[in-house]
């Protein structure tokens, strides 16, 4: 069989207008991202689930006018999933780029979400791209791609999930500049709910107060805190006409635990806060 080299037909996520991807800055993360991009530095974002890491990357890609390739990392992610592989087609064997390779070729932003979920041997392929070489060797095709100025590598993970088996190797961590995220301050979270869902400010304040009460249970009865994403879901259900207690139970209690007693306790907090 003869070999044809070609890129996969899948395209980068359209980034759109930064104004259409609402993001409320929490600190200096916008300036850090822009400076990292201009200086061709890889960026690592740390923060809890649902605090806005992915939204931030999408916003910045649109702000900088760069295509965005997003990879949701998982236990079975292989180096070939990132870089590419040979496939068999009607005309023979052809090479299909993975998302990392496509991002390098296009000068796009490649975002690896929850990177610590990937196997450690997979993240080794990032090393040549995250130092001064900025290259991606493709052993199976014999190519060595040099990342253009428009390429940027961004990774994220939740430090709360880290353990001995799922931590980032120091040799990988120290190749990135980093920023830590947390849930927004109450005033910012209220603004996010109003802008994202159209809910009125009074009910948004009530939801943010409820989130504070539920987050106080973190490390006691819950493995994860109520995220801003779940608050947006609750506000969306409420603005669509659903009863506020039912909406909050569906969006803020049930997703956080499977334990019936804990769900009942969360429902009591919801009822007490919304009464």
C-alpha cells in the first residue's frame, strides 16, 4: 500500500467575537495570557471544576483571534490521539493529524483540559513544544514541525483531584507559566449569572448566597463544591419557568452526590436559603 500524508478534515473550533463569549476577569489572568502568548510561553491553569477555566480559554482565543483545538483528556488518551496516526482508506494508508499536530500546523491554540487525567507517557510528547525548541517531532512520518508564533499550548487541571497516581510530573510542570483560579467573588458571580442567563439580580444574589452555603459543606459531606457552571444551570432552569427549589435541587443537589441522606441535607439547605 502506498502512503498518503494528509491532515484530518476536522477544523478548529470557531472562536467568534470575544464579546460574545462572556468572561468576567478575576485578577490579572487576561494580561498573563496575552503576555504568555506574545512571548510564546505555554500556560497552565489550575482550579476547581466549573470555575471558568475552559470559558476563559475560549474567551482568550477569540480575543486574540486564534483558532482553538480543545482536547478533553482521559485515562485512555494516547500519544497518537494527540499527534496523529496512519489510517487505511480506499486509496491506501494515509496520515491523519491529531489535534495537537493540527494546532501546530495552523498556528492555533491547543487546550488540553484536565491534562492530569491523561497517561503520563502521553504528556511526554509535549516536552519539545514547551521549551525554547517549540518543535513537534512526528516519528511516524519523519517530520519535525516548528511551531509558528501563533501557536500556544494551554493545559488545565483540578488540583483537588491530584494524587500519587494522577499528578503532573515536575519535569512537565516546570515547563509552564501558571495561574490559579477559584470560584468568582460574590459580586462577580452575580454578574455572571445575570449576563449568562438573563436572571434578575435579586434571584442571582439568592443563588450566589446558596452556593456559598453549599460550598461551606466541601470537605465535610461533599467531594466537590457547587460550581459556577451549576449555578448557571440553576439560573437557566429558573428563567425558563421552573420552580426555584426544584431547579436548585436538580442543578445543585443531585449532581453533587449520589448519597440519599446527603441529597436530603442539601435540599434542606436549599429550602432554608430560598425561603
